[in-house]
C-alpha cells in the first residue's frame, strides 16, 4: 500500500517520522499497538491514517474535551470526516452527531473516556462497525503517571461489550516501564507491537538559569521573544496570577490558565492563546495536555516541576513544527520547598494511606532526579535522554550547559556569617526562623519585628549589609542545595546541618560554581537574531503570514490549523508558482492545496511582481541591474 501517497495527499508530508510507519502497518495488519513517542513526535497520524483506510469507524479516546474541537477542525481542514462528542455540544448538535455517526458518516469520532459509560453511546457503538479504538494520552490509565484519570479504567470493559473486538492502539509520551506495563495490562492489549522512538528533540534548546530575580529574568526572556508564542509554567495558581499580571503590566499580550478559573474563562483564555490573540500563556500544569499548537516557540518554567518526566512533557510543547525553540527553566532552591509541599499535599482521596505513602515516596525520588537536572553542570539534553534510557553523545553542543562557561567563587566567609546567624537567632529566640527573617537580620533591617526580638543585638546583625537581598537569598539557596542548610518541611524554617559545623568550626571552604551565562546567551541570541532567510524572503514570509491570518479570520480557526510556520517558511523558500510546485512544500496536501492554494499562490505572485518592479526601479536609477 502506498502509505507515503496517503501521507502526502491528506497531510502534506513526504516522509514518516520515526515509528509512524511501523505503528500504522501494525494497526493495518490487525495488531494492537503501543506507541511511545515524545510530545510533538506525531502520534495522531498513527491512528488517523489507519482510520482513513479501515472499513469501520475509528473511536478516539482523548482526555481533554476542550481540545477535541481543534483536532477535529484540523482533520476537516484536511478533508477527513470527523466529529466529537462531549459536554460542550448543545443537545441538538449532540443529536446530530449521533445520527450522522449511526449513518457511518465519520471516519473518526473523538470522545472523552467518561462517555464510554453512557447508555446511548454504548447502543450507538454496538450498532456500528468499529475497526479501531485509539487511546490517546494512554498514561492517564496509570496511577503512577502524573495525569491519572479513573475513567480510563473503564476502557477495557467498554471494549469487552462491543460485538467485535476492534484493534486497540495506545499512545503516550510517558516512557517509564511502570506506566508502560500498566497501559498494556489495564487496556488488555493483546501481544501489542510496541514502538518506542528516540526521545531527542534536536530543535529544542535546553537551559536552566538561576537568576537573582526571576521576575526580571522572565520579563527579559519574554521581551526578547516579542511576537512569538510561548508558555510560562508556574507551580501555583497564585504565581500564575502574579506573573500574568506582571507581564501584562509590561505590555506583553499574556493570558492565564489554572484550575481555579471558571470554565468559560478558561476556555476563552485558551482560545485567545490558540488563536494568537494573546500568544503568551501563563499557566499551572493543568494546562497543556493534548495541546497541539504547533507554533509555540518557547516554554519557560518559572518553577521547577515535580519530575523530569513532567518537565519534558511540558517543555516538549515548544517547537512542534520543527522550528528552533527554547525550553528554559528558572530555578531557585526555594522551588524544592514548593515541590515538596505540593507532593505532601498530593495523592487522591480514594487511596489507602499506605498506598498514598508509596506514591509519595516515589514522587520524592522523582523530585531528586529533577533537582539533579537543575544542578548539573553537564549536558542538559544528555541528562534528559539518560532518564529516558537513550544513548547520546557526551555533549550535545546546543544546550545552556554545553555552551556556558563556569567559574568558581569562594564564598566561605559569607557562608560562615549566614550559618552562624541562623544559630544565633535560634539561641536568642529559642527557635529557627525562615529565609526572609534571616536575610533581614543579615542585612541589618530596622523592621519592628527584628528590633522587638532584640535581633539587632546579635553580632551577626547587619554583616551582609553590602550585599543585595537577592544575592543573600541566592547564597542561602545555594547553602541549602549544597546541604549546609535544611528547610523544615512543616514550618519552612532554616536549620544548619551537620555539614555546617565543618564550615563554622573547622574553616572548611565553601565554593560556589556559577555558570557565566554570557556564552550561552550569546549563542541563543545568535540563533534568534540571525535572520533565517535573506531579508527579501522575510518579506515574503510576512506576506504569507498575513494571508494565513486573513484566511484564519474568515474561517474562525487558529492560524496554525491552516498552515504551520514551518510550512510557510518552506513556502517562502521555494516560492511555488503553480499548484504542482505548491504540493512540494512540506505540509501542503491535496485538500489544503485545493482549499487555500490560490490565496497563497497569489500572494507569491504579487510578491514576485513587486520584486520585478523594484528591480526595474533600481535599473532606472543606476542604469545597472541590481546585485545578484
Ligand atoms: P504528539 O501527539 O505525538 O505530541 P502530534 O500528533 O500532535 O504529536 O504531531 C505534532 C506535529 O507534527 C503536528 O503539527 C503534525 O502535523 C506534525 N507531524 C506529524 N507527522 C509528521 C510527519 N511525518 N512529517 C512532518 N510533520 C509531521
Ligand atoms: Mg497528541
Ligand atoms: Zn548539551
């Protein structure tokens, strides 16, 4: 079978990505499959192509109702009959989908797992030939994953009630063996073909930064990327609110998303982001699963996530269109405290206490790996790939650590002052205090609560007056991460550890290794500021984007659903002059060529005509043809 032909005709791509062909062929041969591919790896195509070729309908089980609409719109744009059933549809619309589905009008039907239990849905699916059940984000079935959805556990029973057992295809980006075996067991996959592709995403640049001020650092990073779309993940709702407000106050078109917002506002904000009306999204980790916005060109983590797996999944939402994109994590030791707090709060109510404790312990282990990523001076990409068990070069040459330079600073004296100050406060008050009090005492604050406690009488009072508060916080964070200070998980107070006595009483030196960020930043800048194409081509790119914007407005869909940025870039480089040439552009399939081709070809023709005129103008003025 000419799978390449189908790939080109419907999706406009000329080559399969790793794993896609094997999974598609497996499904077509009637085998259950499990596809493990990184976010952005192209899992959807693996069930969409079989859905086109199989006799019966394909049922797609997907966890987020808010995103089904997008996927279905994208399929319809590619000329594929698809629909979705979820609670956002009006009763009439719902009825219509049921009727059409019963008539066999759809190749694909998307549903949330909750629907599988509904009586009328069961009746519908029992009366239809169903060739394939595709389970997207299949890790939701596992309690060990981070997005456990109890309703996923119904899937096997649902399949068991169908008159004929369809092929089951499961997809996830979660690579741990535990989650993988849960998927196979709980979905009752039969001798599945497992395809686990490489996890490297070469177009992503990884970096970890520990700025003195996260706010300032964030603002600078976002400002440097003005006009681009990005996601900023924060650990808590409160931070989402603060960061979003800060960005908006600085003229950045940002919006926000977290579980505390009303449904309609969440949906509205998500749409604003998808449609690039507000291209910067500030969100908790509630945002993003299944998000298919391909032109996200950076993901910044304002806080360290709970696990490297969560990090890779969230960061992986950048650069799905294959264009260079940045994944930057802003780290401070305070993040460890927040993460520990969140883990202590986690676990779902229906778990037994022993079970919950086991989950927590595992989460702590994962957190340690995540902290390791933040602290390593080795290759960041290598650290990620190690976690996923993939071999790699020692240095990728394109992450912040590979490009950074390091220097060691002797911080023994300020370290002694900080550690001893913590002890002296304890002697005075009878208890340890938190970060901010410690910083205030060291910097000689005249605040009432410092004076009232007599802390201004301590010999360490005001010793670090010369340093900025930010710098003192950084030193404290470092002392904690290096094991000289410990945060009490209940009261968030700081206590010197055993290791601190060697520094205090034996004069053991303390070194702080800092990366000088200049080299890495220059490399980043270089990449961003060197135009990818000659200036004229940039003009054409802008014109093509404008055409895309116009079409998107007309059809009321997000722009990237018409063509991705990668497609427009390729189009600007190739400058097709007719429909045949247009089909050579990556991402242009027959259906889209038919639907949008004319508008884009016209834009290119106009551009070329203008160029011609400009050339004539030059000739008229100088008497010579312009430089080649
Ligand atoms: P995943 O679900 O694995 O995170 P998607 O299925 O959303 O990834 O695909 C990510 C992007 O890659 C989409 O924009 C999709 O159109 C594109 N894509 C998928 N397969 C190919 C391919 N063979 N060639 C080029 N682009 C592809
Ligand atoms: Mg997906
Ligand atoms: Zn590297």
